């Protein structure tokens, strides 16, 4: 517990330092400076809130481990947002940082009609997205063996909710006779958002210019990702504060 907590905070702090070094300029990149500073402050706030005595009393499972993981993820989303900045002075290519190649000039040669569909940032984002999807699919599985492996619920061997008949046989119970247990419209709305996110990930959040010969990074993609990082921090903060605000509700 201590090792991974320290590791996550160390990686997040290292990311902040690297962001200030490579993704900011003394006389430019004001947006990046604001983004990095704000998210650093927000991560410190949620870390402090997670260990407050009243929060610990209302939410015993809260702690620095969860806050450290959220902080590390927030720094990743911050980096992902900054990599969509069209200003190449504020957005060096990840490969150029490794190979020490100057990329202040646009990397797309419009004269040759070459379009760079993939870069290191897009590949990293796609890999993390696939792992998150896989993890969410496993966590939500109703298979008994998967539940045993992930320790999501106790396996009763019945495969779901049911009732025991007079003959002692456990039978499945239909709990959707009047209506389904979830909203079709809400489900399809989320499915639509997920499809749009996959589309933007595969196209690396680029927008074709008028000649459709080059792909230009756009600031709206930066703001979408930054807002998603703030939304994630807000959701985590809400999970900490909700039991205090609504003590009569069961949040288990």
C-alpha cells in the first residue's frame, strides 16, 4: 500500500516537472502553465480531503492510495490535452523528446501530401483506452469464475438472483416483468458518447484543413480533454463528500 502510494505520487510529481520543462516556454504557452498549475493544486486538494478525519469516518475506504492514482491519471489527461495544442513550440513530439530532434516546425509536409495519422501520443491514448475497456468489461461480468478472480462479489453458484422453490431447487427470478432495470435511452446515449470517443481517438483528435492534405491539431480538443480531467477530479471529490452531505443514503 505504501509502495504504490509513494510510486503514484512520485510519478505524478515527476510528470508535473517534465511538463513545465518541455511543454512550457518562458514567454509563451500560458495555457499550459495554467493547466498544469491548476491540476497540481486540485490533486493536492483531493489528497488532503481524502485523509480528513470526517471523510475517513464517513468513507472508511478512502485514502491516499486512491488519491494518488487519481492524481497520476489527471496528469496523464493533462499531458494528453497539451499534445493537441496546435502551437508546436508548446507541443513537442514525444518521439522528438526521446531522440532530441527539433520539432518546432510542423511535422506534416503538405507539399508532399503526406498525412501523419499516428504519433506516440495517439498510440499511448489508444492503448490505455483499450485496457480501461477490458478492465471495465471484466469488472461488470456476471461469470462466476471472473467474479472469483476479480473479487467483485461472492460466488453463490446460482449465476444470479433467484428464489428457492418448495422442492428446494433454486430458480431464476424475473425482475423485469413491468419494466427493465435500466434506461434504454440513457444506455444508448452513453453508447453514442463512447463511439464518438473511439472515433476521435482513432483520428487522434485531428481536424482536416480545407485542402484535406494535412491534419491540424485544434484547441477544442485541448479544452475537451482538460474539462474531462476536471470532471474526473470532481467525481472523485463527490464520492468523498457525498456520504457527509447525505448521511441517510447507502453509498456501498
